[in-house]
């Protein structure tokens, strides 16, 4: 029987080391109560020092946590034990590897996580690979995510799966390859198959809402897709479905640690939607310092050719709005409310009719000087304008990507096109819906 005081002392920094040494000395005899403490969702002792003790105990600690995973009766206790089980370290790597064949899916999934946390996933890729075809989708997903995290060293192994099978592993192997290296990581046969699938889907493809966490878009009247791309300097257009275009824009907008150009490399140019062509992607941002002046110039040039051109930013997570409106080669309005100090310096032109209308509805002056407004009036307008970009677009009669539905009139085919950033630096890797 373990002295309960020893377990409690693991939660006291001044006594933790002595208590841990004493519990390790007890060995297998103390494992059951230590695991029970981990499973106890009301425990005042953090699971991490208990896990460290179980790891030092070795195989008996591993076995105790494995049994705890099997017997845990609530989701919260399973989660606590799962965290502990997957953090035992490289000393039990062989046990994790053996557990990949355990009949209980939860054990297999947590064993994959254990290998990942050992930092040995790359060297263990060959034993993780079969789990890409695991009948339990959570296990297969965990194996997929772990292999993605290993880096490019697994590409040859997964190319072999694509070429030789087994068949049940092939779909997730393709996803891992795409996430790790993009199109260059795919075999010519796989790349051709994806292009063929896109061609098959396009005739029946219907518009769908084009929603991302951070929405940046330009809107130009008409359907001169090729002419608009020439004005914008876009190249290398490749036909895509709405699902594929939207997924690429959303993924690129999130950026990644290895993408210093934060999603500026490519855009989705829609077919004509209800009389407008939309260009979507972070490259279209009218607010951010990197792109604002170029977007201003491009909208001005587009409006000189097509009569009107607009650019918008709308943060889908409550991150604010910006709108830029140009007509016949002249900027009519640029305004933003994102909570950043530079918002005020962004302003150009006079308020749009819809801005005046909304301010009147709020009981505010339709024309205003921000420097002269009361703090309350300023706050009320800022909170309102924070979410106003979609309404501004609607008020101007422009198609909005947020309002697109399967019933939106559509003519032509959307394309993903390279911006000058993409031509110079390439595009991020990723796996997307088609």
C-alpha cells in the first residue's frame, strides 16, 4: 500500500523530489494507486509528476497506464490517463510500438501519440504506416497527422504505398504526401489523376459559400476573367472547383511557419458570379501594411478599365472590416475598423451612402470628424463598422463571397492563379478538398 502522503507530496515542489524517489523505490507495488490518482478527475496532484514517476518505474508503469486506459469509465479520466500514457518517453518506445497492434483502438491511438512525443516518429514511420489503413478512423487520422509531422524523410515510403499498396493505406498516404511536399511530392500518375478528377467534377460544380477565418477579396463587375488577371499580373491559371479554391484560400490565409509570405502566393479567381468576378486571397488585403498600397493601385487600374472595382477585408473571428471602393480610375473611399492604431491613417475619401445611413440609424452624425467625436460615439461606430464590410458590399450591389450559394448565377470556371509572390517563391504545400 502506497502512503497517500507520498502521492500528495508530488504536488508540493519542496517535497516532490524526495516523494518521487520513494515512490520509484516501491516499484510495481505502487503503480495501481498512482494510476488511480491520474484517473481521479478531482485530484489536486498534477498528472505530470505522477507520469514522471511511472516512467521511471518502467514496464510496470506502462502496463498500469495501459490498463487504466482500458478501464477508465469517463471521457475526462480517459483523457487524463491518455495524456500520461503518451508521455512516458523514449525508454518505452518498444512498448509503444508493440501497442500499435492492440485490439483496443484507443490504445493504438495513444501509442501513436507516444511515439510522436518520443521524437521518434520519423524513425518509426515504417511501423506507423500500416495504421494509415486502420479500420478505426481516429487511429488512422492520428497516424496520418503524426507522419505529416515527421517531415520529408517519409516521402519515399509513402510513394511506395501509392505505387504498390496496400490499397487501404493509399488514400491517407496521398494526403500526407500533399501536406508534406505539395504537387512536387506526388508521382506524375497521382498528379494526373487529381487533374482528371477536377475535370470530371467541374461540369456539375456549383457555387458554394467562400468563407475563411480571414476573408480578403476584390470584386470587379462582369466576367472578363482573363482580362482581370492580366491587369492584376496573375499567371499560371489552373481550373478548380469551388471547394478546392475555397480550401486553398482558407489554408493559405492561415499561413505556416515556413511561409514567410503569409499566403500571398496565389488567389482564387471565380467564374462570373451574379454579374461579378471575385478574386480571393490574402494578396487582395486592402488593410495590411504589406499589401494595402498595391491593392489600392490595382483597384484603381481595374476601375479605369471596368468602371468599378472594390476590395474588402472581413475577419470572420471578429477581427474587423476594411473596404476600398474605386470608380472610373479614382478611389472613392477607403476605410477600416480593425482595432489597430493605424486604422485612422487608412481613411481616404468621403463616407459612402451606406455608412451615412448606418450612422443615422445609430443616432450618430452621418458626416463626422473622428478627432471631434465623443468617446461613446466613437466606440459605438467602431463596434458597428467592425463587422460592416459584407453589408458595404451588398449595398454597392457587388457579389460577396460570404453570400454565394448553389443558386448564385455562375458563368465560366474558377481558377487558382499565381501572384508575383508565387512566381518568385513557389506555393505552400497542402492537401485540400476537391
